């Protein structure tokens, strides 16, 4: 086998506008990290800035690899990649590699690898192959069984680590790719409804209202009474079982969810991060306080300000205008990539683009949502902007996968 049998750099086919905007976002991240890590001065904390520069170099290498790998290779070895990814996710459990109370990392000397991050690429590739080669009609309810099984195995393992944020991202990737493959929205609703039922079960009135909505959707869209009754009863059963699910997750995860609903329940504990983030975002106003002038970050009131809450730092120092520019760039990229998917040369290429775009979009949605207090604090960074070498590898790798799908 020759190198060119697996890789083809195809420089002439890179979508340079996308790449330029990604670099703009990355540069904004460097500026924000410099500010967030310089509150003590220019001493040891500047290591975050220089480590991020090193992470960018690694991210570019990941981009080149996933952009240049031949799609024929991905199609041929999707199952091998999937099995390898599952084994890597299982290893921390087998070897009892516990880091901060979780089984997410494989430790190799001074280096740490988070397999669930790289499972995102593998899941996208595997689902893209399944949806592009399926002989069943998307109108057939059984069309979803195999891809759903492919999703549930890594999702269950990652949930047990525990990592609720990554589990949610897997589910969103699956739902988006399933919808793009032509699967009926009604059946996607049936798959997602139980997850909403779990959330609704925390309030009896909301659960009752959601039950009415589920009943209306099911009975109005399906003439098979037996099937409709079974689907409705399954959702009710999930709601009844929710207390058991609730007791199965870690106490700190329970506290995060409760704090999302009301951060002031524990203002000096679990709610502290969200409250300080909201103060930082609100104090930025229209124009912001100016570069290096953010009091919440520079007086160190805001925890994890260079990683999960970097959006709050930008909001405080550059205001509504600054974050609007960043969100506009993200929206432009997402719309551009979805347009690429519509014009893709094959179903497999379209699925790669949809999967990669959705993964980045989910990270954006979760990060911004948790910094403003609309979602639980799940530890999902802001793409291209938050500090973190491993996460930069993921982000640039997803860009490589998207632009690979767009190439010939």
C-alpha cells in the first residue's frame, strides 16, 4: 500500500473562506486567553497562552490528516475505526483510570487522551457510511435500528464515565444525520421524546402537559392504534422511572441540573460559576470594559475563565458588539457548511458535513447556554476559542472532516 492510497492533500479544493474564519475565531480565542490568564501579571499563568499556541499547531496537523484522508479509506475501514474507538472508551474503566472522579482519560506518562472526543469523528464516519449505504427506505421505521445501536453503545459508555455533555452531543449528531438522511420527523420525535419526558418528569404539571403533547403527536400521526398506545405508554413509563435515573447520576451532576433551574439555590457553591458569569456578561454592556479591563476575570471572581467561561470574559471586555461578531462568524460558518451539504457530490460526503457541522454547533449551543444560565454547567468549551489542546484537536479535526466532505 502506498501513502497516496490513503491520503490526498488536494490543496486546490480547500474552502479557504471557511479556513480564514476558523483562524479569525482562533485568534479571538488567543486574545481572550491572554487576557483571562494575565490577571496575575505576565508570569507563570501565561503558560496557558503558549500552550494554546502549541495546541493550534496540533490542531492544524489534525485538520490536514482528516481533510486529506481519502473518503474511500473511511468507507472501507469505518467498522475498524468504530471498534477501535469503543475499545479506547472502555480502557479507562478496565484500568480504573480515575481523573477528578471520572473515567474519561487514558494517561500515558505526562500526556492524557480523552477517547470520547475522538469518538465524535468515528461516530460521524460510521453513521455516514450506514446512511449512505442503507438499502432500506427512510420511510421504514426499521431504517433506524442499526444506526441507533451504533449510537447507543458509545453513548451509554460515555454516560457512565460520567459525561452528560458529550452524551448529549452524540445524540444531537445522530438526530441531525438521521433527519438529513430522509427519515421522517415523526419517528425522530419518537426517539427524542423519552429524553424530554425525563426532564418534564421533574414537575408534575409540566409532565402532564408534555404527556398531552406526546399523545396528540403520536395519535394524529399514526393510524396503528396498538403502536400508538405502546409508544405513549413507553413515554409515560420513562417518566415514572425518572426518579431511578436521577438517583443513578452523581450528586454533583444533580446539583448542576438544579442550579441551572435556579443558580441562587447555592450562590456560593454550585451556583457560583453561573452567577459570576451572568454578572460578567451583564457588566460588559454594549461596548465592553476594554481589553484587559474585565474586573470579574482579573480579580479572579470568575472560575474556569480561560476554558469553559471564556465567553463571559469576551462579553465583559468587548461587550454585546464583540460577542455578536463572534456569534455572527459561527452562524455564517454553520450556514455555509449546511449549504455545502446540500451541494455535496455524494450522500456519504453530505453526511460527513452534516455530522461535523452539527458537532461544532452543539458545542457552541451548550457553552453559550451554560454561561448565561440556560443549560447545566457540563464542561463543554467554546469551539476554537476556549483553552485546551485536546479540544482544539477535536475542533480542527471536525473542520477537516467537513471540508473533506466538500472536496472531490
